């Protein structure tokens, strides 16, 4: 039989259970036994020595309490006769005991065995027919040794009639009764002598019931005698001198007692010798082949109780030893025999009761040692229960957890008060804290294992990031915890799964936070890891919430423990950083390329800036890359990207139109009003007329000629190209959203991307068209318009030079400007030329003077100018030209109106707009935003340029206008 209390070293070979020398017992073990919780004896008593001693005590105690006198049948008699005779005093029939229900098994919660099953089992395996034989076989005592023991006991009984076993020192009695001739081998006789001497040394010198004093003469004498025999083995007959000294010293020591007792000898009841011997006896309760509790347990236990008086054992020590034995045999069964585990669990309830009722220091010491040993074994497995328990042995987990919790409670609550005071902090344990410790420790161990597995799984065939693999593995682990382990642990901790997921959340959190701390950019692997972390966190939190739904506080403690990973926020920040990086890079690119842009036609095969093509290509590629990011927040973050790119586009548009001039810098300032010097020559023949109309900025001055026109056309084309490409890009973005199934059409329509850029392009084109028109009319063509048209002599300076120079410009525009924006450019040029024409008529300065007869020539010239843009149907639409020329058409009739009528019309207009006039004259009417035949300022200007005496006098009188500037 396997040894129950195994010694940890050679000095502990006195362990109570059988060791390697018992091959029969070893065959029943699937796993090694636990280390013994008992202190070392300090004497080299082997396991077989203790078995022999235990059996001798058992037989002696049974004889002393038996109903009939002990008899001896010679070994030569038949085995059947011997067995029948022996059973008459101390044995009971196994058949009759098996037929009755076992009280011990019932108390332990073990299944009872039927008589037929017991008999069949016994016949099939050749088992002993009596309880006494069963115990003998279990303890490894041969029939020859049994006969020798009984023969010696008969001799002792014959010499000491009426004496009980507890009043004798059995080793002394056996030493006196046995001779060398009783043994077949002198070496066996010497080993036998040596065992008894070791027992005396252990029981009377090393572990006496009553502590020895250093000055005790008997102890010194006994020590000398024993060591003398060790050195020189000799006969130990009763009348020998050596035996007399040994007997005298041993009896003197054994007769000492803690109280007033009658004729009792204390040689085997000192701690821990008594427990080593008794635990060896307890081994007889277990089958030597399968380790199960024997069917005859009631009879065997009854026999064991008869040794209590000799060994100083009581019910509490028996309960503790039996609980240890049950648990140890469960361990040795390879954790397969669940009945043994259940029995140990039930027996521990008796130990708990005993622990509360005693302060015996020896009991408390062995209780602490035993419980610590059991708890050490259970916790080693429970602290890594994922490794310990699988589908094949999960049935044992509940019992092991129960024992683990029970032992922890015993250590915390039920050890003696002295022990509690010393170990208060170490033993202040509650059930919940133990279960939490098991869960957290096991899951941390399982997590570390999953990390190693995840690392090993990553390969060229499986390029998934390690943390993504780990996140999935942890999710699976949480599901397994919920379905397999938590239902068991929930018996002791209602929030077991919440503890588990909080632990897993923390373990993975340490890894993911370290991972996130080193992130600088969003890559596909990074996004995959963050998405996996976010999914895992949501799954773990959901499990915790569902598990704690029926708990009063809703498991808030453990849910609060789960500090958010904020993987979504990290991913969002990385996407924003990604967006910012690309927006900033595009801004730098725009600055660099616009600085190098030449704005020359045909430089890229198209009449728009190459930088615009590349810029739109970069923007489209950026959106493609954005929608390829493995994220789920495109709909919320695309506005950041769109807004940033929109700002860059606004910047590009703004830079594209800067330095091209504005209306305030290109349109000349109106000269001061003068009246005509009627009858005088405005300037002499061949004399260049003085330019009195002040121009604005010198940007695009006439020194550049027509060189600015192609550049402006390219700029206009460029903005138009950007505008059309943005419209195309909007459709592509909508398609991207549809492809990922994330678009709210109403929201999308309200938040159309690039609204600002679209509007800026539209406004930029308008401004550039105006700039183009103003540059052409007021700078490039000023010499044939502002400087010379109708200057001096109306008939000599007609509109033909202007028309001749406008025609190639229109041809140039038609050849460069894109079809989609060409009419807009020409329309603006037409409007500019019409405005310039009116400017000559109404603010041409003192070099202009018109008679009534000149109006026909002027009207004819305007019709020619207008026809240039219609171009016989090949130019602008007729209705567009009509609309643009309406202002001029409204003013021309004033030129053919007589002076008196004009003066009257002016007076009415000035009265209506400024109120009644005064004696000192008329107020000066302000310049209107648009010339009008009913506007007093417009009428006044016609009068100023009327080459007529009446007009001159009126202006002199009304405003005292000079004839020259």
C-alpha cells in the first residue's frame, strides 16, 4: 500500500504509510501521495517497522478487549482451521458485515456495497475472509509473523494474567518473550530487536508523553542500554542482565503520567509517534488495489478504536487522520475517485467542529500542518485551475474548491486563539477572497499561456498581429470560463464570472495599453489590433453586466475595475493624426508648387495649371486611402478630412487669383467734372492728347502688353478644372460610403463636402474674369479706348481701332479658355468694354466734347462694338448681348436730347433726389452705382460733355465748373 505520510528525506523514513517496499500498495496508486504533515520522528523507523508495530498494537488491544481468550493454532494446521479459530476472538464475518449498510460510508456520503457484490469482489480477487485478515493483509503482515505475534502474546498473557495491553510496554514484553530460535533467519531476529529498541527510543526518549528533564537518570540509563545493544546485538531474554537494566529504565520512564492514573504505561502515546502509528492503522481502511474505502469499513474502524487507549488517540485525532487519509487517497487515485473527494469533504466538516471545541496545542499543531498541506495541494491546482481541470476531470473541481475553501476557513477561524493571534493577518481570509484569488491567479496563468500560443501562431501563413490573435483567444477563454468554470465557482462567489472577465480585461489591458503607448501612425495591423481590443472589451463588459443583473449593486465594483482601453479613441486620434499629416503635407506641396507655377498655356497638354491636376490627384488618392483604412468610423471622421482638404483647396484658389489685380486697382478713377470750352480746339493737330483719367495700380500695366491675357485665361481654366473635379470627387465619395454601407442621404445632402471650395472656385472665376476684362479694357486697350476714343475730335477718333484690337483678343480667349467657362470670360470682357465705352462718354475728361450731331456716330460705333460679340451668330447669344448692352442703350438717347430738355430733366431729377434747390445753386449729386437716364449725376455728366453754349452757361451758374482741370 502506498505510504500515506511520505517523508521528505531519508531521516523521515518513519512515515506512517507504506512506501516503495510495499509493491502491493504501490500498484493501486495512479499518483504519488502527499508529503506527510507530521513532524519527523528523529528515529530511523521505516514504513514496514511502523506497520509491524501498528499491527502488534492492534492485535494486543483487540485481545485485551475481546470477549474470548486468545488462542494459538500451530502453523502446521490447515489454513482454514487457523482462520476459523482466529475469528472466534477478534474477527467478524465479512459476509455478514457487507450485507448491512455501512454507517461510516453513509456518514461520508459514499455508496454502500451489497453483500453479493462484496462476495463476488472477494472471490474474484482472492481477498481475506475476515476483517482481521483484511487488516493484516492491508498492513503487509505475513501469516508467519502474525502467528509469531500471537504466540508471544499468549506467553505474555500466561505470565501476566489480568493485565491490560495499555498497562504494558509491548516492545519490552516482546523483547523478553522472543528468542532467536523463533525466527528463521538471524538477520530477521536482529532487525526485529532493532525495531523494538528504536520504538523505545522514539516513545520514551524522543517523544515521551511527559517531557523529560535533562537530569533524569532513567533516561540516561535507557539511552546507554539502547546504544549498547545498537553496537553489539545480544540476546534479550527476560532474565539477562542487559534486559533487566533495559526493563528497569524503560518501566520507570513509561510509568510517568500527566495525572493520577492507575496501572498505565506511556510508551506509544507521545506526539507525534502516536499519530505516525495510528495513521498507519488508518491505511487499513482503504483497498490495497484500487484505493477505495473497503466495504468492511465499520468493522475496521471499530478495531482501530481499540488502540486509542494505548496510542492516546481520541475522536478528534481520528477524524483528522481519517480526513487526511481520504483526501490523500483521492490524490493517489489520480483525482479520479470522486467518492474519496466527497468523503474527505464531509469528513472535514467534522474536523471543523472539532477545531472549534479544543485548544489542545498538539492537536492545533497537527491540524495546522495537515490543513496547510491539504490547502497547499488544492491551491496549487486551483490557482491554475485552467491547467488542472478539463472535460475529463471537471467533476472533481467542485469538491476540490469546497475543500480549498474549507481549509482556508479552518486556518482563518478555527485554529486555537494563540494561533490566531500569531497568524491573524495571514489567516484573515473570507470565502470570496479565496475564490477571487483562485480566479485571478488561474486566469493570469492562462493569459500568459495564451500569449505564448498567440506568438507561436503568427507566421507567414497567418500574418495576423499577435495581439489580434490574443484578443480572440481571450474572448474564447472568457466564454469557456463562463460555461465551464464559473457555474462551479458561483456556488461560493455569485460574481465569479465578473471577477474572471475583470481579470482578463486587466491582463489584456496591460498589453494593449503598452501597445497603444508606442503608436505613432495608423497601419492596417494597428487598426486590426485596436478593433479586436475594442470588440474584446465590449464582450467582456457585456458578460459582466449580464452576470450581475440579479445582484443588488449590479456588480459595479468589478465593472468599475475594468478601466476602459479607449481603443476607439486611440484609433480616432490616429485617424485624425493621419488626416492632419496628409492635410499638412498637401498644404506644403501647394506652397511649393504654386511658387513654381508658370501659368503658361499648353504646358501640360491642357490650358490649366499642372499643379491643379496633381493636387486633385493627391486629394483623390487621399480619399481612397482613407476609405481603405480598416476602421468603422468613416462617417464620423471623413468630415475632418474633407474640412482639412477644403481649407487647402481654398488656399490654392486664393493663391491662384492673388497678384492679378482687383476692381479697385484696375478701374481708373473718375476725373473731376468740367464744362466744355465752346468754340476752342481741344488739342492741336498731331498733338497727342493729354491723358487726364487717372488709373489705379500699375499691376498689369500696358508695358506688359497682352502677355497677362494667357496667364489669366489659364488661371480661370484652372479654377474651373478644380471646380469640375470636385463635383466628380463628391460622387466618388458618395460611392465610397455606399460601398461600406455607411451613408445617411439626408445628412449627406445637408453636409455636401467642399461647399466652401466650390463657392470659392465660382467666386474666383468671377473675380478673374473681371480682372481679365479690366486688364484688357483699362490697361491693355487703354490706348485705343480711354486715351483716344472720341478724344479731341469725335469724328476723327472712332471705335474702329478698339474693334481691331479686341478681335485677336477674343480669338485668343476662344483658343485658350475652356468651353465650360469661355462664354463667361467673353461676357465679362464684353461688359467691361461696354462699361469702358460709357466711361469715355460720361467721364472721359476735358478732351471729350459731344454735339447733338455726334450722337449718331456714337450710336453707330456702339452697334459695331456690340456686333463684335454677336459675331453673326458665332459669338455670344443675342439675348446675352442685349442684356449686357441695356445700360448703354438707356444712356445713348441722352446724347441726342437737346440741352434745354436735359437741363429741365436734371432740375427735376435733382429736386426729387436732393430736395428743393437754393439761390446759391444745386447740390452735387453723388456718383451712382449704375448709370441711368433718370439719375441726376448721369444727366449732369452728359451736360458736362455737351459742346453747347447753353450747357456751359448752366454749369457755370449751377456749379461754377472750370473749363480745364
